[in-house]
């Protein structure tokens, strides 16, 4: 580190009685049997209503929805129909995210990662890689694109990006309806009907403003742009910080104009996800700058926010708190506890996981396991998606390698 960034610690983690262990999750309010029964009936009524409305709309639009369930297939027609709808749904999800990507890139946004179900396509430096990332909680897919770090937030660009997926679904549904007018082969007719139905369904649903386990629908994003532009622009600014890191700017050198002042209060936006993201960035900057006095308040804010954090936020918050407990607080019990809560991250965090495993193994005196985990962390370092973090973590791994080399069994 340079002269104005003194080391955070002596780089020798030790076990202390930590008060930074994860707080219990917010208590779940039990649901009465009557409420459960009412919810089931309401869901069944809503499903039946949507199905009836869909059939009416399909018939009014000339959609041969019965092609999904060919009579000649007998009882198997229901299996065939369900399979066609499932196939068409995932095709439309893929096209939806592609629509976001094309609209965002056309507006100058830079792609970071894409996901459909458990599949991920992630950028790490100049390379792209596929991986199996596990299921997504609350959504079927995502397209993460970032604005230029030195650009000005644009409401038009953001709106076009949000509408890109809906437009893609609607266009494909319209093309499927047009293809049905050409009297296609029987085998193709069912798939075209399924594409039309699922495309229209996804287009309409995504325009409805709602939040699902922390994720905003496209309609909710558009509503925020219109009614809460301050929150929308704050979120875009936070994305610019990440893009700066993607460009190779390490956390301590992130543009000051993109983050709150050091003495600014936490939770200023009143939005849990945005405030947690800002706190995480401030914590990362403080740790890299060797400022434990600034790191501790940010970490305490994230620690207090953990019980109510949504699933998409939790792995990243856990990783940041593990770093803080390792480098600033030297609380190995807390490091171990936060390491266990990093599973399910949207992006690949294998490097950080292996780094923590190596530090914990070294503290436990298991040099063989520590060296293996360190080798795994070094191998995974190129997969860290942003170059700025990669620089900082590489220094920590170099320090760990020195300690491993001098350690005796």
C-alpha cells in the first residue's frame, strides 16, 4: 500500500470472543390455518380466473390454444401441453434477458453477467465464462449491465434497458401469432401457441410493479424512474462505482464523487437493498484504504441489517463482513460464521471462499489444508469479476503465501 494507506492489521488473524457473529433472522410470523386455507382458495380462484381470461383472449385473438393439447394424443396431451409450455417459457426467459442486454448495450451500458435459471454467463476481465450457479430465488433470469463510471445517469437509457425484455417477449409472441396464420405443421403449431402465450404472459407480468424476494420487476424499475428518480439515480451511481472497479480502479481509489462522504449517515435512502449496497462499497473502500475507523461503522450497519436482508443481498453482505472480521477485527469465529453464509451468490465468489478457508485452516494449524485452499484461491483469482477487487485480493493472497511459507508444522 502507499504512504497514505497504512496496513489495516498485522496480518495475523487470531481468535477473539466476537460480537460480530450473524444475528438471528427476523422472526417469521406464524400463519394460521384459516389464513393458509384462504390463501390457497384465493390462489386457486386467481389461477382459474387467469386461465379463463387467457382462453377468452386467445380465442378473441385467433390463437389456436387447443393445439397445445392435441386430441389424438389421448391422455398424453396434457403432458405434451405442459412440456411445450415449459420449453416456451424458458425460451422466452432467455429472449427476455437478451432483450435487456441488447437494449442496454445499445444505450452504452456494459455487460457484467447474465443468468437463466441455474446457468450463468459472467465477465471476468476480458473473458467470459459459463458456470452452473444454482437456482435464482425470486426470479427466473437476470441481465446485469453497468453504466460507464465517468458518464452521467440517463433516465432514457435506463428506461430502454428495462423495457428491452418486455419488448423482446412481445415481438416474439407477435411473430409466433403471425406464423400461426401460415398453417404450420401440426408439430410446430403447439410450440408456436406456447411461445405466443408465454411471451404475452411474461410481457404483461414484468410490466406490473412488484418486488420478489428483493428483486424489482421491470415495471417497478420504471415506476421508480418516474416517481422516485432520486432512488433510481442513486442506484445508477452505485453501479458506476462497480464499473470503476471493473475498469481496474481499486476500492481505495474509487471516485469520491460516486460515494457518500466519510461522515455521511448510513441508511440515508430508506431502501434496504440500496443502503446495503452503499454500505458495502464504503466498507470495501475503508478496508482497502487502511481506515478501520471508517470500516467499523459500515460493518456495524451491515451487521444490523442482516436479519432482514433479502436472499440476493445475503451472500455479498456475508463476504464483506467476513473480510472485515478477518482483516480489521481479527475475529476468526465470526469469519467462520460469515463464510458459511456466502452460498448462493449471484456471481462467482470461489476466490473469496477459498481465501477464507485457507486463513481458517492456517489458524487451526492445518498447513496442508491451508496450502490447498490457498492454491484454489489463486487459481480462482482470475474469476473475480472486477479488476479493482482482484488487485486488492491478490495482495492479501501474496501475504498469506508468505505466512504459509514461514509456517512450521
